């Protein structure tokens, strides 16, 4: 939960950028080196850093173009080269170590042992040998450097120029349609770019606002231009007439704009830039949030990274840490005089970097770009309820993706219809969130291709820029990519938990539950209700649930019986989630950046069938692990 992230940064005193700082520091003495078949020399890794094995990006220059990120052959004996003690929890390392214990007379490091491991000879050789995950990074674009570091930490095999044979994972920089892929996994969903454009996102969220206005009050009031321009004018006039003290400001965002391009503020609908009788570009106009939370008198927003692992079942993960991006001029509420001061009102990094007040810093607590966990730590020190804030953010993320899911499924089934050869998909999304003065999170937009660059531009002279490593970016983004890869690892074995029902007791056996299920199901099916799927219909389930509540809590009124049974189930389902997390981690030394994060929906495992907000709050108590950088929703 956010508490663990906050505590971690408080204890560390806000230090950040561990990996990047080592890149610039003098290299410490290294252990004796061992040589591999490709002529590359690798030594045992130094002290463990935050998210796993510390890698040194400088070694990229030592590899010839087109070579894999890891040597073609690795010794099968002893601890894997480059792995620190305790890293055997990583799948590849664990497999190699197990395979060596039955090595022949020449010992774990001998040539014969390695040969048997590659050929799969012997019982232990077959059990220990495990193929490395292959990743095609030929189209990774700006995320390539962070991807390379992540692959080296995982000891997976990279193909930077592509591969004739199929790869396990294809990492694309922009689009799902980069080439024809018939197997494996792709880090993009078809249609995602179209779905999170400003107009499409507004339509999807507004549909849910019409149905569930209280649940979707985290998105500003919006109108789509040009088609809703008359409606926008009429509604603003009506609202002003009903409340003369209301003096709104509106922000206009072009639909196809990015990096702050074309965004401007207006005080009156007549100020919107027109071309003839309609706006020059399709756009969304929203009510501007005039009272944001300020830190150091500056407005800021939050970029959180969310992994959509699958649509069916709907499976969502949210990173525990993100980036806080600051304006570069002290904030004032918008007036006619300051509407055009973009460095005061717009938090876009691509705009503020050109301000003379922009501060580059490798400290997570200072500068114009900081870690979100450093902000949480600061808020916590002031007495703010960061647990509730984090719960509200998780709720916002889940509900937004739920609003997008129906159309995403249409895109997916159109590109990869059932029965047709094709890859499975996952995707990292960038959620831009603004905190109001009362700590209520508001969704600004969703980015289908969030920047994964781990360097920033530094102006050496007017118009001359140089790319400089950014410790804050590397700390957050490498962890996100690395643990995204861990989550989609195709070789990872899925564990099945066999649990006894906690409802049963001496007076209430599982046999009586079975009889109850059969009786209710038969009765409802005999009513002639159109029910195409097997099992209970919703009405039958509600009746059965009420019966169970009455049997377990006999002395309470019905509504209290039902509420008590829901609380009972939530508690034990959250405990089951925690057990799964512990089993998945394997050993304490394994450092992971992600924790499973299941959204509520009709296709989830039984562990996720419970009210959304209560479920998140309950599960969070058990999922609090400072070594993980993704949060269970």
C-alpha cells in the first residue's frame, strides 16, 4: 500500500536514483572475472540495490550490434554468473542451480556438466534446464534503454534486431500493428491508442457518469467540440444564472494533441478560438480545477503507471510509485491577466523543461520532477490520510479501465478473433492525476504510450541540448518495466490454491451447502428463465447467499446477516490473496516491483467477487510489502 512506499522514503531520507548514481560514480573493485564463450567477461554482482540485481548500463557499449543482451551459453554450475546471493528465486537462476546438484564427477563447473545440462541428459539435467525468455526489442524506440536494463536484471535474452523464430515477448514502442505476429505476447492492445484519446475517453467516462454519477465524480465536467459547442454555451449560461458567484475557468485540449500542444485556458465560452462557426480542431473543453494541492507553492500532477495485463479476465496492476511533475512558476488562481502563463497552469513536463526555472535533480524530494512516494511521505508528515488517498487513486484507476473495457474488447476481437492465430496482449498505461486541495484525486487523461525514457535533456547553450541520465526516472521506470516482464513471464508456473470453505462448521456442513445449491438451481431453472450459461443465475445466487447468511448468523436481522457474511467473505478472500502473494514471491530475498492487482468484474476468479471499494481496502492490509512496487487494486 501507499503506507509502505511512504515509510520507505521517509526511512531512506528521500534518497533516490541508486542505480543511476552508480553509473556516474567510480567503479568499485570487482570480484574475479570469468570468461564466457562469446569472449565477454562477467563478474559476480556487487551489493543488491532497490529492485533486484544492479546492472551497469556502460556494459551496453561492450556488446556488438545485434548481439543478445546475455551470452549464448551460461555455466550450469553453482550460482549463476552475475547473480548476488539470495537471487535464486528468479526462475532462470533457480532452474540452473537445481540442475547442477546432480552434476557428474567433473564438478559443477566442469565442461561435461555444462554439456549434459544443454543436452538435457540425466534426470537432474532435464529437471534443471529451463529456457530463457526471449524478447524482441527491435521496435522498442524510446523505451529501449530501460528495457535493456530490465532484461539484464532478469537474465532474459534480448533480440535487438529481431529474430526469424518467434519470440516469447514483443516490445513495441508505439503501436500494436508494427508487424505481423502470430504467437507470444505484445506489449500493446489493439485500439488502445484510439480509446484513450481525449474525446473517446471523455465519451466513455461520461457514459458511466450518467449511470453512476457518484462513482465517477473524479473526472471534470467535459464537453466535446465542435458538436457540443451550443450545449456547452447553454449549460454554462444556465449554471451561472443559478449561481451568480460561480466564476469558472475552462481548459481546452485538442483531441490529437500531446505534450501540451494546443492547450489553452478561457474564462468564457465566447473566448474559444473559432474557425468560422466551429472550433479549428476537434477538442475537449473541461472545467479547470482552480484549487489544486500545492507543494512549495507550485502546482503539480502525478504520472502513475498502470499495467493492464489482460481483458478476459480483467486484470489490472498499479505501480506503487510514480512521478510528480511540477510547474515552474508559483501558482495563482486563473485570472484574465495570468491565463496565458503556461508555466503556472500546465504541468506538462515537455513544456516546463523549457522554463528557466526548471530544476533537474537526482534527489527524489527536490526538483521539478520527483517521485510520487516522496510527495506521500511529505503529506504523511503533515498528518494527511495517505492510505485513503491511495485507496481513492486505486478506485479511480479501476473505474476508468472498466469504462474503457467494452470497446477495447471489440477492438481486440476484431484484430485477434477467437480461433485465429495471434498473440496475447498487455500494456503499460500512464494515468495523469491531479490532487485537489482536499486530497481528492481527479483524472486528467490517460496516455497509451507513456514515456519510458530514463534521461532528460539539459541545455548546454541556447538551442544546444544534451541527454543526461535521470536518476528519478530510472528508479521508477526500470522497476515498472522489469516487474511488468516478471508478471507476463510465459514460463512462470501458476499455483493453484486448494482451500476449504470457511463457512462450514459442525452445524453447517458442505453437504448441506451442496443440497442447497442443487435445490435452488433446479427451482430457478424450472421457471423457464432464459439462462444460457451453466450454474446459478443472479437471482438464484442472491437467494442462496441470503440463505447462507441466515444459517450462519441466526440471531441478527436479515440486512445485518447479509452484511456480516459479506465482511466475513472479504476477510478470508483477502487472506487468500496474501497467501498467494507469499507463495509467488518464493523467498524473502527476491525483490519485485509489482503485486497482482485484480479489478472487480464478471470474469474474475472467486477471490475478486466482492464490493469494489471495501475489497480494495481489505486486501490492501494484507498486500503491504515494501519490496514490491506494484499495488493490488
